[in-house]
């Protein structure tokens, strides 16, 4: 049986069952590790029909990465959203690349700066990040204190959302460098407990993971948001905690979608709080 004949059978099995372990594929089709890697590359990267989970399970996503057609009454005849009305789809299952960005040593900054100056720094950092995210058509889902939760793949989906997330990371670090230069030139008032201003150089840590989510409206009353629920956002936040200053750590699931566009440093297999099995992680160079 040829490669593509086996591939078709694997895709059919995955479509029917939704989640299949790599061990099950090897037992069912009697293939070795190299053959399995070729199957994964075809299904995950070439056809984008599934995502890897914890380096042990293939999860079917099918056409979940495409946006449903908008409701006609939520748009103007020209196809542009009306300013007084936004379309909010029902909860949907889809693949998403999530970037979590956090300011490094924000507690130290708070102790060094006057509160108004701290607010000025945080707002400047958020604005710089927002401009970069918008450039790559990502979506800032939440501002979490000095952290940012960013979606690539919702509400706008692209074939290269994982690449866009990594390029956004590079842009954010570059923007922070420019911000630091500006802050040095402007000067900042120290906190009352500080005799003089110390050097203030905001830096970030970032984590990126790609996986399945359910996106829908959460909250109640006037506090309603469109958020992605599932393991993916949580894992992106956990990966951020593994990153050094001004670097990004990505999961193997995201790494598999990036092809040869970036240079990486493998960081080995790391235990992640909340996951039963450790996962492979990489730093983007």
C-alpha cells in the first residue's frame, strides 16, 4: 500500500474518531516512526486538517479554521460592519494560535516609579504592542494587568496565523527597544521611597501555543467578552513563564506549523503545570 493510500485511510479514521494517539496509528497501519512523521507533516502542515496535542495525540480540526459566513443583517450593503451593530457568532470550535505577552518584573517597576509614571509606562507598552498585533491582523482578546492575551486565527483566520504570531513577537521586542529609548530621553519621576530614578527598561516574556478552542461569549450583564476556552490559552500563558526576558517560547504544535521560516533552539521536554505529560518546547531565535 502506497503512502497516499495510507494517508487517506489515516485521515478518514481521524475524521471519524476526532482524536487518535500516534501509538494507535502505528499499531493500526503498522508504520514506523519516520513514516508517522511524514504522515503528521502532510496532515498538520500541508493539509491543516489536524493539530498535535502533547506530542502524542492527533486532533481533527477539519475546516474549523475557516470563518462562517456573516449574517446579512449585521453588515451594510458594501460588506462593511455597521458602526452601531456588531456580529457575534455562536460559540464555535476552531484552531487558534494564542500569544501571551507579559511585562517582566512589573513589581520592581512599581517600586521604582511614581504611580502616574508607572501608568504612563504600562500604557505606552500596551499601545506599542497593540500596533504590532494590528499589523499582523491579530486580536487582543484581553488586557490582563500588564499582560496581553492575543489571538491569531480569530476573528480573522489566515493560513499562516502561527507565523504571524511569531513575527508579532519579533515586532513587540523591537517596539519595546524603541520605547525604552524614548523613556530614557523623557525621564520618569521615581517613587516617593526612591531617592533617585533608576534605569527603567521594560521587557517582555512571550509564550505561543496552537490548538483547539471553543470561542464564544462569556460573562454577564455589561461584562461580556468573546473569549477562547480550552487548554490552548492556558498553555500559552504557562509557556510564557518559561521564557527569558525578550524571548518567546513556543510549543511543538506551533513549531510544526512554522516550516523553515525561523531559527529555533530546542529547550527539551518540560513539565507544564496542569498537564499530565511534559511537552517539547522551543525558543525562537
